[in-house]
């Protein structure tokens, strides 16, 4: 059976699902005993998700029999057994909540009970009905049968599938040889394709390296192409000061 008994003092701050504490389902009369049908919180989680991950406010969930009678509800109410919640979501129309509830119940394979309270009462009653009974209604002071609501299109549940990592376009590597007009000078390997970026190493005339990437950077003698060369130090050199070997 999915109906469990909890204690407000002992279990109140325990999360039954990621966004709901057990105490949120407690009877408003203040009794310590909380009866809860554990199929209900996941339904509320899904409604929350379908309504844009906005907080669901529960105005009444479990009710002690005495409290239920005191507000004039029938003893057979799903609230007494811990299977119902009266909810609102700030900024979301109650009819949208009904549509989200239709989706959530349908996905869970629970016929459920769904009543839209209009006018002064203005909330949505959602129940997981353990007798397998489906009920839809509108209460505008008088309870009337309703056909139900068009389910909201089901957006993906929390764990969205990861798209495969984009494969980098393959760059055809080639060799270069450093060509300096002054054989005693050095060519700086830069941290980025710019002759003002940090020098992280240097090459001398005649050194060879493998080019693993090309990019545009600052112009050297009118040539804006920079080459990323691999080696003990991997960094950028201007193409202008090299020639291609193969
Ligand atoms: Zn209710």
C-alpha cells in the first residue's frame, strides 16, 4: 500500500521528493500524525516541472478526520487518507495547473481526481485515487462534473539526454621550418595569435614544428595568419616567419 504514516516532529523537515518536505502535507489542525500516499508528491513534482519549475503552494493536503469534519468535508475525502492536495502556483493559471495535472496523472498511469475550484476558493484539488476511480470536476460553489483538461505537452523530464559532444573539424597537420633573417635572433612562441601576448617559449632559425591549428591574429609583415605549433611548448607563431615543409 502506498499510504504511509509520518510524524511532523520527527519527519517534518525530510524531503519526500526534491522540492517537497513531509511537513507540507501535514494537517492544518496541527496534529503530529501525517498520512501520505507516497504517489502524490511525485505527481506534484511533475506538475511543478510542467509549470516552469515554479513553487507549488499546498494549502491543504492530509486532514485529520476531526479537522476534515470541522470544515464540512465528507469522511470519504481523499484528504483524510493522505492522497490529496489543494494547490496553487503563483503566476500560473489554475486551468494550466489542471492541464499539467492531467499530463502528470496520465504519465503515472493514475486515473486520479482533479477538481478546479473557481471564484473565491480558487485552487486545484489533485488526488491519487487508490480505488482506480477517475473523477474530473469544477466547483464554483457547487460541484459539477467536468470532462477533464487537455494535457499539457509533455516536456522532457529532469534528466535531459546529453547530445553527443561535437566532434572538432579535423585539421590536416603539416610541418614548418622557422625562417629568420637574422640567424642569431629568436622567434617567440606566444600564448595567443598576437605579438603582444605572453611569450611562452622561443624557436631559432631552422627549427621545425608541427602545425596543429591556424588562426587569424595580428599582422606580421602584412600576414595575419598565425600557426599553433606543438612541441615541448605548444603555442602560436606568425606564419610569416616560417616556410611550409610538407
Ligand atoms: Zn481538496
